């Protein structure tokens, strides 16, 4: 890292693994995941938080990784699409996307899956046991397919 660039130490839990990183203060979570940690499942779409391709879970909540400064997340738990799986066993949403051929080009898929996982967790937390198609459509509207 360039000594001229302001940096900070950040402790994060990424996909269940504690990580301590020295990061440029300007680095987004998206850049950190892809460039520092090699977790390329999270995609860069619009870099404006509007497409959802970079959606990850931060402390269980859906967030656009392109809008978050990594240094602001010290102590946070971050889950990417790679972290949803349980070892070699895919997450049920990952299996469902595969089983139902829910891919076009696949670019938005990781964000769609992370957003869906977050949506289901939010609904469960609110005691909502069943979501209508309209509910799902509304709650997933922040994720766009090219």
C-alpha cells in the first residue's frame, strides 16, 4: 500500500472467517471483497447502488457493497454469495436458482441470491410466514437483471 494514501486497520468477519485488513480509507467494501480478498462472486454493476449486483449481507441486512466504505464496517459480519453455502453444500436459494434455470447471463445472480436470503431473513424476523408474489416483487425491486 502506498504510504501516501491514508489507511486504517479494519477487523471484519467475512463469510464466518475473522479478517484483519489494512485498507485505503477510500476503498469500498466491493473493492475490498474482490481485489483484496479474491471474492469475485460479488459483482460491480453500476457503482451507484442502483442495480443490486453487489448486494451482500452486512450483519444480516442487505446492502450495496459499492456504496460502503470498508473502514466504516469495523467489527461487522459480511456474508457474500460464496459464504451462503455450507462447505460443498449449496444454500437452498443457490440450489433453487440452479434447479430452475434462473440465470440469463448470470451477472446479477449473486446479488439476487444475497438479496433473496436477506429478504427471507427480514420476513422471518418480522414474523411473516408467507409472502405474496407482489411482496416478493416489491422487496426484490432493488435488484435488476440486465
